[in-house]
């Protein structure tokens, strides 16, 4: 069985990696938002249903990345609280 210090160290590694993942997610969100804006500008005034579909899918992708970022942040908060109580 791991010691308290080993558990804390493992949690620290996990939260550091999750924080790095959040930074990557934030970059992905920025790129997706830029893609969405570029697509919207390029297809402005289009009556083609594919334009609306693609825009909707980009909106969904941005939201899912945001959701993933929020989940990772919540996991970090919980893990840090757990480590503090050890």
C-alpha cells in the first residue's frame, strides 16, 4: 500500500498533467472558434443547408471542448481537496 506522501505525489502528478491538458484544450477551443468564425464569414448569406450544418457542428465542438475543460478543472479541484485531507 502506498504511503500518504506517495499518494500526494501521485495526485500532484495527475493534477499537473490535467492542467497541461486544460491548456491544450484551451488552445483547441481558440482554434475551433477561429475556424467557426472563418467559416461563418466565408458562408455568410448562403442558403445551403450544409453551411448551417457545418456551423452547428463547429459550435458543438467548441461547447464540447468547453465542457471537457470544465470537467478537468473540477477533477483538479476535487483531487487537490482530497490530497489536502490526507
